[in-house]
C-alpha cells in the first residue's frame, strides 16, 4: 500500500469537544528550579557551580514530564459524532440512552455515585461529572473541566434534553 492509499481509507472524524488533560507548559518549572538554585548559590556568595542547578532542572523536568504524559493519557477527553473518549475508555454515542440533568445546588443525585469513565477510580480532580445512562442497564459518569460545553455537545448528539 502506498502513502496515498492510506490517506484515502483513513478519514479523521470531526472533533466536537476536546480537552488535552495536561499542558506541557508545566515543563518550564524545571528551568525555573535550576534558575532558583543558581540564584541561591549567588546569594550565598559561594559562586555558581552549574552542576547543582542542572541537576535540579533535569530532575524537576523529568518528574513533571512523566506526570504530564500520564495526565494527557488518563484525563483527556475527546468527543466525536460516534464516540466519547474519556482517558483510555471509549463509549459509543449509539450506546448513550440518556444524559441526566445537572444536580441542583446542595443536592446529591444518584448518578453522582456511578462509575467514572476511564481507568481512574473516580472523576478526576478539577473536573465535574455528567451522569450518563447507557444501553443494557449500564450507567456511568462522563467528566470534563468544561462540563457544560461537553454536556451541550452530548445532548445534541443524543437528541434528548437533559431535563
């Protein structure tokens, strides 16, 4: 198969909603940590020994890179006309029967105890759950930082208002 053949067969679906889960901008904390160590050395009057700031920069950048990569895998969201991807789990839009309404203030709804989609033990921190009823009596929680935008896109795809 030639390169032209594969591009004809694989068509990218339109992405209706996307959250990457983590930003690579946090890697700038590594050079900042190295710069801070250099400033500490200068303020101490001992002169600059480049090894210590370099080690701090490498260690901080390395640990952050691992965390960012994990966040981009496990807390990312992507909605297309046919699938909802929550982390590493795919939910077919055709399997969604109903989207539960947002809970009223200071009330807890039953759907808030449902399993969160993805490989995580619950809705990730900083995200808000969206109750979803699936076919065959299954249910779960979709989640996103911009949950109202995701909810609106899901309601348009499912075709049923959440009220």
